[in-house]
């Protein structure tokens, strides 16, 4: 009797681009850990890739990527029709979107495919902060309407789900963000850590505080800079900021010789492995990728006291020091405490905790359960 091969579930992932970002890293983490015997996948981007694209990383590990290659203006004019034609031709069982443009347009299409979307921010907070009160509110409300048209809305944290449950009528799903535990891992030993410092031109005789992320109001890097300067620890420590954004110039104006603003770098993992303490002052998050990455590298954490930061650690708050949003005095005290108790040790317990609970493998398995539910 001939063996009948089980039909694979066909999934099309639709995103704006594959620019270097948290959502792009999450997408790669989902796809690279799928059960290849069960799923056939393709990524479709809507627009041309920017300079800081991760396209080659996807292609290198065998992920098929196609693009509509439409400018934002062309997408506004005829993107819906072109996208529908593409989906009809590919004929996926599931279309998985991430990002406001993809979410909105796919939610309006009349296609037989099941649709799920991943939500990584709270629309009313993020878009108003990003685009201003008028344009931001329009973008947020458009995104909320798209969510209401979708039967499978997946939030990246329990905290985010709780916020959306107040305004969305349907059942919501949660898959917490994951971290690439192979790329983001602790240095093997102190010697390896200081070799990395040397290669990155970082001081070996000072405590290294590091910040990773967009230099924008919601991330509040100015509070971190002001707290660092006010502690008067520049003879014993340096503060490194990785990333750029609207507040880049203001950060540069506030900085002194002990504060190094590096902009976007390709080797974030090396900087984290070479660091001692990671700081986030975020006012809001989905589930913070950079916190997962820093902790996985065995770096001690000082974080703003928001639900999304607490969610990562739940009953394990001994792994983190928390301060109230925007409170410079509390942050100063925590920085000083880290200096006083500094022991040069790598936090392997924290790294192992994040590997066990927030790996890309764990995240992908949870998505696969939702995919199976969608087609059952």
C-alpha cells in the first residue's frame, strides 16, 4: 500500500520589510524553528529593503522571501489589489501579518486563507507618540479596526493582552517574544568577556552600563543619561547607548566623555556580552526584546517598573532591579548600588532562566499550536 504524505500547512508571512528590528528578529525566530515536515512557508515584503535589512540572513538559512517592491505611495494607491492577486496565486492556508500596514490591508481582503496577526505594541500609546496626536490617533484606530476584523489576534505579552481586552470583543491569544539563545549567550568566562571589551575599544577598568534601543521618548534615554551624570561615577563607569532615533541629538548634547553614543551597530550581542549592567527606562513595551537579549548574555538588569518588565520575571524578581518610570533619584540609587556591589561575575543563573522560558524554540512551538488550531 503506497504511503500517503500528509499535506503541509502553507503559511505566508506578510511584513513591510525585513529591516533590522525586534519584530524581524522575532519573525526569523518563529520560522527557523518551525517543524519543516508540517509547514511550508514564504515571507512576502511589501516595500524595498532599507540599508539595515536582514534579508540575506533569512535567505542564508533557507527561508524563501519575495517582495511586492512597492513604495509607500504606490502601496497606498494599488497595494490592496496587488497583494490580493499575490495571495490568490500563492494560495496559503494561513496568512500571518505583523506591522500596521500588513495587518490593515490583509484584514480587508476577501481571501479563503485564515488570517492571524501579531501585535507588539499598544496602538494608542505607540502611534500617538510616534506620529503625533492627530495622525497617531488615526493610525491607532485603523489598526484597532483591523484587529476587530481578525479572528486570531496574537499579543506578544500577557500585559498587552490585558490592555487590548478592554477594547476588543474577541478572544485574544498570547505568545511571548523569544530570544535567539545561540547568538545571545554569556561569555564563556571573564577572560573572554574582557577580550571582547578590548576588541570593541571599551575600558577594562570601568563598570560598563549599556542601553539598547530606539532613542525616542517612549524609551526615555534622557532619564538614563541624567541619572548617570548625577551619580558622579564617571571615574568608575561608562554608559553606552546603542541605537538611534528622534532624541539622538538631545542625547548627544546631554552626554559627556563617559557616555558613548554608538548609534546602530551590527554586533549588539558582542556589546551585551562585554557589558556589566543593562538599563531600560521604557514607559511602555510589548515584551522587550533587548531585555531578553541582555539578560540572556548574563548582564545584570535595571529596568523601569512597568507590567511588561515584571511579566518577564514574574516570581523571579530577584533577577532584576526596578525603578519608577522617569524617577531619576531611584535610578541613581540603583546605579550606585551596582557600583558598590560590583563583583565582575557573569550572571549565568539569569541567562539560564531566560533560555528555559523565553527561547525562540519555545516561542515557535506556541505559534505552531495556534496554526494547528486555525486549520483544525
